[in-house]
C-alpha cells in the first residue's frame, strides 16, 4: 500500500462560551483547525486533525501546520502508511522538530491501519482497558465568583474533574482556587493550571496559601527548572504539561521526580505513535496521565478517545472532549459526552467520517 495524495482542509471552530482565557492575558474565540486526509492506492483514506491553541501557548501555530505539511507532504508520497515507525523516522529525517506538523500524518495512518485490519484504533493501541473515559472541564480564567458558577453548572452536567485556568495575579489566583474548591464535593478533582504564567515567587506564594486544600498544581512556571523548584516546595500533587513534549523530557522528569501526573497532548508529541510510546512508559512507572491535545473538534476528540480507551483506568487521570467546547461539527461518528464520560468508536480505524459540506474544498492537495 502506498500514499498517493494528501488533502488538507481548514475549518474555523468558534467557542460555545464565546471566549477562552488563560495566563498572560491570552485568549481565543475561534480556533483555526486543520483536517488532513491521507489517500492510498488501495482506495482507503485516513483522517486526522491538528488544532494548535493559538500561537502563544506552545511553539506551534495554525498556519504552521499547513506550511509544514506543504514542506514534508511531497516527501511522503509513495510511502507505506501502515509502516508507522519507518514513516515517523522518515518525517523526522526530512523535517527536524515541528512534531505538531507530523502528528496529523501519523494519526491518519493509524486510521488507515485500523481500516486495513478491520479494527478500531484503540485495539491496535493495546486494547480496551476502559469502556467509559472520565472527562475534565477546563474553566476559562475569569473572576473567582464567575469561575465557581461555571464549575457548578458543569458539575450539574456530570463532570467531576475540573481544570482551573490561573497563572494571573497571585492574590486573585488564591481566591479563584479557594472559591472553586469550596463548591466541590470531597471526591471531585480540582487542578489549578497556571500554564507557565507564574514567576517562581508568585508560584511559591500560591502553593503556600492553598496548602490546606485538595488541589493539584499544574505547570506553574515557564521552564522545567523553575517548575521543579516549586515542586520541591510543596506537598500538593504536581502536574507538568508544557515542559513534557518528548520521550526525552519524560525520562528526565521521571528520573528527577518532577511530577505526579503529566498532560499527554497527542499533537504536541508528534502523533499517536510517539504518544503511545510515552503512555506506555508512564504506565510502566505508575504515572497517571491526562490524555488530550492542544485543541480541536470531532476528529481530535476521536483520537483522544482511542488513546484513552486503551489506557488503564488507573493511569488515565482524565481526558478531554474538545468537540463539546465548539459550535461546529466536522465529522460523523465522533464521541459524544454523556454525564461527564465518553468512549471511542468500535468501528474500524478512528470511526469518523468527515462532513464535506462543512469542510468544503481542500486548501492544499499534495500528490
């Protein structure tokens, strides 16, 4: 089997809440997502999606996905999409870095492999470890009272895990954490995610001020070294995200006891092949993971669901249903949230079919 063409589509995904705010005054209102179709000479097409969280979150941006695919796409024609590691090695050889560009190619090839095998992707990733995947809800940064109100509303919809966007003024963030923890049940999970927004001084102040609460501290500072310093100052459970982007980062963090949980974002690490490698390493070291991505719609959500469903429940800290955050549906067959849970399709591959009337004509075709 050979790759014969790569079709690239662009779609805007407006947010249901209108706006999503996080540290540093950053915000998004409409996400620019790229959908990729990898065609083969066997008549089988695989689909994937990549949607960076703007250009101020990670070293990635929406137009960079399409520019990068234009660069590497011609060099992938003729390769066997079911040879996943050789394909990844080839992509790494022809383009250094930029894992988010390579991710949709890798994911679409997993979709192809599943269709060829007649199996859902989660079976190929290790098998069905859990039938229902617990979801978290990210709470956009606002004043403490408004954030607590939003948590109460989402809790009524079945969510029991919440990620609070902090990383602003330390006093305001302390108030946000306290207000939101106060309305939750003891069994509910609260994560205070600074998204690299605190200085070490502010992070130290916050973790000391909330040390009596049941709360996780996520990615407090910009660098790994700064965050590790805060890790060593608090007994609160600790999550790293932005600083864990590769197997090498993960190995270093495990060796230095830098975290209790990681956020495993599929496109950030280069796709399902490398995400599986990191997932399996975490499981081997008893490290729970949030299985997610930078953002996206139906196809990203399906991809998350397959990796999460093949992850032991004990080590799947939570996952994300990004398609419930946006107003546009781009594919049939994608997971749908029910009472704070979702699952992956049992259809071959990812189990999704793009809605061509929504995606329109491709913006790029590579042959």
